[in-house]
C-alpha cells in the first residue's frame, strides 16, 4: 500500500484536531522565509526545532481519566535526520536517530509524521511504500526512510528534516 506523507500529516492533524489540540509547533502564516544565501538548504537550528516538536507533543499529554484520544504518534519522541546534500529534484534517503529499542515502527509508534524546515523551498514527500528500515551506523540504531524532493531547486547542502 502506498502511503504518502501528505496523507500521514492530514491524518495526524485530523487526530490532533479531534482531541482539541493544535498541530505541533505551528508555523507562522504568510510567505516562507528566504533560504540562506551560503548554499545551505535551510538556516534552521535542528536542536531548536527538535525542542519545539517535543514540547508541542508533550502538551498533548492528557490527564488520567480523560476520554479524548491522542494521535498515534503522540509519544515523547522527535528525531532529526542526518544532513543530506540536495543536488536538485530527486529521490533521497534520510536517516533518523539514533533510535532507542522501544521505537519499533510500525508497531510502536503506529504512525509517523515528518516536518520540513519552513525556509526550505522544495517539497519533500516521504515515500513509505518502501518500508522504512532500521539500520546500524556507528554502533547505533537508525531509521532510514526514503523521500522525493520536488520543485525547481538549486543544489544545497545539509537538509535536515524531522520525524515526530
């Protein structure tokens, strides 16, 4: 079954709306910020964005006895990908982590959401048709997922996207 990130995001946001919460770390309305001029894909600080995503997900914690359901990806996790150099539109592999043993997608969590920096002017579509796979790298466990980057892009370096 082919699942695209757009469908996952819509489902995640719908689940969040159903439980009365806002989507994690909403972006400001209006035009996207300009990308950096030094050849990087984005000027975002990955540590700051991870903190925003984790804080937004933590705000979804419900008090004991509440009836509302949380989104299936509402656990206490958010991971950055290793930086990927983008040569233009095409297919790329992103590695997220390191992952703890308790992270066992698609069993737990049962869904994933991805976040692309607001100042990246391409479009990233995660292709979950090719099942994400756990890989070992430098003695740690990572989740690899495949993405297609579209739009008319100049080459740029160090694109980091986020899984939450």
